[in-house]
């Protein structure tokens, strides 16, 4: 019986290590994706927080109130779409 329990515990540890390694790989992959897709870019002479190269929020506006930032972000997004998707 001890031998059977030892084998079961050994298999359980293997499974746990495998799951931990898979979770770590997944976390690193998500971090890589976030670093590649969310960054700072320049558009029309201003720096922006951007998603996949699309300017979203002006860096200068980060101290403003959220509704003002959102309105400016939408305006800048439309300008970006008009310039690059015309």
C-alpha cells in the first residue's frame, strides 16, 4: 500500500508542476502581448497611450478627469482613423 501511495503522490506532484509551468508560460505570454499591444506612440506631435499602434489617450491628459480624457481620446481616435483609414 505504501508503494501505491508513493506512486500516487509522485504522479500528483508531476501534475502540479506541469500545471504550474503551464500557468507561468500563459502569464508570460499575456505579459508579452500586453507589452506589444499597449504602448506609447506619437501622433500629430503628441504622445499617446496606444493599443496596437492606435492612439487612445494623450499622455498629457492623464491628470485630467476621466470624462474629459475619454472625450479627447474619442476625438483623437477619429482623427487617427480619418488619417490612416481614408
